[in-house]
C-alpha cells in the first residue's frame, strides 16, 4: 500500500492498519475521517528534494512515493497536476501585497482541482478491481471522475443535484458516465450515494468519507512549495465547501514538514460563501460542532449545507494560525472579473472565492504588506458561464459600419489614434 503505515482518526485518534478500514473510523462513524500516515523516516532516506527535482514526470505522480497507490500503471493516461503557479505582480500591488501567486487548477483535464482526488480514487478502485465507482457531487467531483474513468474504460455512477450548472452536466454526459440528476440538494445526493455504495458495494469516491481523496488533493500543496523552491508562502487562500481541499492542503504541508522539506507552516485561510458558511460559523464560535445551514450561493462548488470534512478543515485553520473569511456573491463576482482582467485566468465562482477572501482581508487591513500569498483558483470559468455573465456588463451592439463603431467607442470613452476623424 505504497508507504502508508496507518490510518488515524481525526476525531478519537485511534489508529488502524491501512487494510483494516476502508473509509471512516468504525467507532466514530461519519465524523471520524481518517489521516493517512506514511513511514516518514523511510521516505526521508529514500527521497530528497534534489532527486525529486530531476524527476521528469510533470504530473501529480511525480510525488508517487507520498501517495497511497502501488500500481501507477492503473492511473488514467491524462495529465493531472503540475499546473502553473503564476506570480501576478500587478494584482499584488493593487491589493497591497509583496508577492501574490495564483495556482491555476482550471488547467487540469476536467478543468478543476478535483482531478487530483479522482486520480487517486481511480487507481485505488482499480487496484481493488471495483466494478463501479460512485460519487455524489455539486458537479466538479463528478465531471472529474467521469473524465478519468472515460480514459481507462472504468464504469462510474454519478449523482448530482438537478441544479448543477449545465456545462458540468454536459461534461458527465460527454464522458459517457451513468448520470442521475437528483431532485434535491448536494446533501441529498450525498446521502443517496452513501446508501447506494453500501447497498451495491460500489467504490465510494465521496468527499469526507474516502480518506485517500485528500491525499490526491494534497499534491497541490506539494507543487506550490516545489514551484516556490521550497520557500513555503506565508498565506494560502483556499475556497471551502466540504473542507476536503483545505484538509488536503494542510496534509500536504504537514508531510513536507515531516520530511524536513519546508521549515514553517503557512497560515491557511479558508474562504466560504456567506450563504454557505457552516465551517466559518463553527470556527467563529470556537467549536468543532458544525451546525448545518441551508446553502445559498451562486458558487455551486462551495454550496454545501453539511460539510463532510469538517474536522480536518477546522484543524487546518486552527493549527496553522489561519482564519476563515466569508464573502458575498457580489464579492465573488467582483473577484472573478478582477482576476480575469488583471491576470488572464478565468475562474468559476468557487475558484474566484479564494481571491475574494484575499481582497476582503486586504481591505480590512488584515494582510501585512511584506507577505507572500497564494490563491488557489480551483476551477475554470467556462464551467459556469451563466454566473460569469452576471459579473460583467453586456457589450454594446452596433451596426457593421465604421461610423457606428467610431460613435460607440467614443461613447465608451475610448480615444482613437492617428488616422481617425
Ligand atoms: C469542490 C470544489 C471546491 C471546494 O472543495 P471542498 O473540498 O468541498 O471544500 C472549491 N472549488 C472548486 C472549483 C471545487 O470543485
Ligand atoms: Zn474515531
């Protein structure tokens, strides 16, 4: 099982041999999500940053020794991970930061960070010869699983709320998955998927249940640190729905600390939509008891009433000295537009939320000016065009004549150059 030596319950701390438990802690139930732990002293002997830097593999599998998989030949032959980390100086100075980087996760095969988790789930399901992999999803986990399964001919069943954005549903259908649109919320689809996996023995790719998904997601943190030449940033902004990405980023950084490859822990900032802020609310109360909310935000990927990876997410923020920030839908749309026009990166609403959280802290004066920050842009904007169009004004319509164009440009305050009349 790779270098995995044990699974440890986040809630009660009980430890299990990796082949003894498939999903959550038997004594804690659903809340008992598990940490996947490796033989770090052995890894330290076998692996170092120097050797890693010579590895020509430009995908998440360059970190294979730190992942819970044995048979890499079972991975989908698609390029997951090693996405660009852009330094965006213009945007940084606009926000009063010394250095700002954006990690463009929209560059993954299905256009979101979820591919990192699905990639690990797919290998593990195939190692176990599972006939079917199932997932409930607000959209991206499903489109990601459908994409990777298509590449290897694996069957998958996907349960998504009927309100999922059409582009994401289109992805599922084009990838040939078994799709059911559930009349209900993501939380309803999730509960249905759990029941189906129990009833039919399907491999469960549900967030907050399958401990190995966070292991896939942690690779984004490994990459950020490697791309910054092992100088960990001061702050990482992570959009949060279930909390699995946040928990995964935290885990990746903990692994790097255990290996001695980074020296300090960045502060992790979880960003939630105001209308879907169950984790931010719990954090503000200083509690680990999460009260469900009725989620209401246009950022569908972080629209979650009952976060499934609550304990890992809360721990990540608390132990890193970070914070939760909540942002309104208007702030998310503003961030989407600012990101697009100042960097050329088009984010879906949840992805833009990371930047919205950063803008919010910058405005409140909560960001020291000498810091290096990274914003995780978790998904591509083409996945949800309807929301994007709400962020921008409609362009003027004109007759196809030079005169009409001149008048319209002048009305828009655009100065014309030499040769114009
Ligand atoms: C799933 C997702 C998130 C939130 O991740 P959680 O693990 O649910 O917190 C954020 N952004 C995008 C684009 C996503 O697909
Ligand atoms: Zn437990």
